[in-house]
């Protein structure tokens, strides 16, 4: 039964599981979708929020030197004129003269159409910013753009933040939010889409300390993925050669991940020098200078920018969490998500729908809900319910049986080892908190005991 042998993760398997279990759907699905756009379902939205919240907690709440910001998606078009996006945020586009498919010239290895082998047109530059209009009249004066990155909102707020937060260098601004790019070709699931979400930090430093801070952020960001369960072997740093750097950048290193379609950028860390603040200061006439009390110097800070994509982070995390294990004659599919980002932390599974047990189980559910994202499931066999929770990546299942009504004990089953322990209900909340925080599963509370492992 070759199809019942555990195998490696592929994009096809992920897409199908994501759709089946409510992680991700094609956008406008009932109308045939919209290419490069995706909808995050009930479980996907929890996973995505948890990734964003972990990033926010680690980079904003747990640090003294970074503050948060949320700027609008639509901005004065002068921002994009000054940043150079209107002139040069473009990709080289070629058309196939036979089948008329469009390609990004950078992606092609040969000078012929990858779909039909036809002859290609000359390259022409295609601006990937989405244009729209402010106000009711579609006139040129009212053109605005959907932002293609969140960074510019932070640059143009530099003085506001400096004056209100009273931060001293080095310090950073962090922002998460939607960005839009009219990519010539999209694909590889949520890896490249036209509407996506970014998590960016602009870290302001004094020139001369920029190289040290650049190294610091490259390591910091690489380790962040490892802490969230991305495998070290699937990550590597790719330094951009000097001749390929954007004209304003002094250095750029990508954190690349080995996606099922190959190695590709997960996040970019750039040393953007003082370019951004300088150009915005010159174009707006507003000072972007920093005054250093100790030296009495005025200067424009350098910027180190770690720029990550939420959707790409989620894809990498899903790829490495995905596992297939032999399970009797079948395969157990499981997402080994880190507890911090698992979409559902605890499932409450009563062994029967009988009223007395259901009332009891609902009580436990109500007690746990304020503390954890909890799911109540009383349909189908317990084995099926475990498999369903495995596919959602739920770290702990709590089962209640008729014995529970007598002895006030419940069984907790761990997703990864499938070990089971039986614990007094009074201790359940604190035990789950401890286990989710990393305590060894077989450490028992007073009155607790190990029970027979679920049979594989
Ligand atoms: P690529 O070379 O893959 O197009 P990029 O170098 O243009 O990426 P940046 O401008 O550095 O990307 O954007 C920072 C991050 O935003 C990327 O590392 C990626 O995680 C995310 N990102 C950029 N474009 C997209 C997209 N079209 N879909 C999903 N995520 C994206």
C-alpha cells in the first residue's frame, strides 16, 4: 500500500490539508478564486495571529528599545515619489508571442516561454504598485497607491515617534500590516501573493555602529525562526553581493528557507544607511535629525531593517511542523506546532454525549476557555477526534469519561508522544499552563498517574 507510507511534505499535501481543515481557502472561492489572493479560515487565522503576536511580544513588548506603530495603507503619493517606488518599483516583464502568457524575466532560465517554448517579447518594465483613486472622480490628481511595504509609514513618522516616545538611539519602530504588490506571477501557495502581510522593524542607529547592529539583527531574526520550530537545516543566510544591492543599501542578508519548491527568501535584513530619512527630509522640508546629548552632535541616523512576511513565515512553520507517521494500516498526519503558535491549545473530548457527562465536560470547557484557545468536540469516535486534533496541531486533548464523574479525574493526551496522564480536575488548568510552557509531559501533579499510551 504505497499510498499509505508516510512521506515528505509537499505543497499539494499542505494545500489540501489547509483547505480540508479550515486553515486557508482560495479567495472568492465560489467564483473561481482570484489569483494571488487567499483567505485564512478559522484555524488559519488563529495560527497567523499567534505568529504575529509572538513577533510583536518578542520585538515590542519584551524590549525597551522598540515601539509599535500602525500607519494607514493609503498614503500621500509624495511618499512613493520620494522613496523612488513610482519610478522604479518595477519588475521586467516579457510576453510569450504564441500563448500570450506573461513572465517575470528574472525568473526565466532560458529565452523561451516555459509553458509552450514560444518566442518571447523584449523586456519591458512593469510597476508593481496597485493604483487607485481617492474621492469620487477618477482624475490623475487623486491617484493613490496601495502600499507595497509597511516601511515607508515608519520612516515618515520618525520625528513623531522621536518627539513623543522620548526614545534615544539606538531604538526601533515596529509595524505589522497588509502590503500589496501586483506581482507578474504569483504562486507556490501563500509564498508569493498580491496581497500579503509584513512584519517590519526600522532600527535607528548612529553611523559607525551600523555594522554591529546589522550583524545583531541577522542573528536575532535567524534564531527567532528556530525558536518557533523551524528546522536549523532548512534555514540559511544568503548575503547579497555588493553589486546586487539596492542603490541605498550598504548590506543585505536574507534569511532563506528550504521551501518544498526550493530555497527562497523568508525575510530580508538590510542596512539602508541614512538614505530614507535624508530623502524624506529633503522632499518634505521637515527635519529628521537626531540630537545626541553626550556629543552635542546633530545627525541623521542609519537604519537597519529586518523585513519579514507573515504568510511566508506561516508557510515555513507549517512545512516544518507537518509530519506523517505510521498508524496501524494508516497514516497519522500531525502538525507539531510550537505551543505558543498552535491555533488550538486544548481540545475537550467527552467520551459520550450522555447528558450528565456532557454537562460536566461543558463545565470544564467553560473554565478553560478564558485561558486557552479551546475546542469542544463530541462527534465521532475518540480515535477520529484525536486524528482531527493532530491535523490541527492541538498540543493537548482532554478526555472525560464516566469514571471522571466518580473520581473527578480527566485524561490528558499529548499530541507529539501520544502519552497519556490522568490528573485531578482541580489541577487541570495549572497543569495545562505548565505543559504549554514546556514542562515535561510525564511530570505528574499530586494525585496524578500515567496511563496506558494510546495504541499506534
Ligand atoms: P522576493 O524577492 O521574493 O519578491 P522581495 O525581496 O521583493 O521578495 P522584500 O521587498 O524584501 O521582498 O519584502 C520583505 C518580505 O516581505 C519578504 O522577505 C517576504 O517575506 C515578504 N513578501 C514580499 N513580497 C511578497 C509576496 N508577493 N507575497 C508574500 N510575501 C511577500
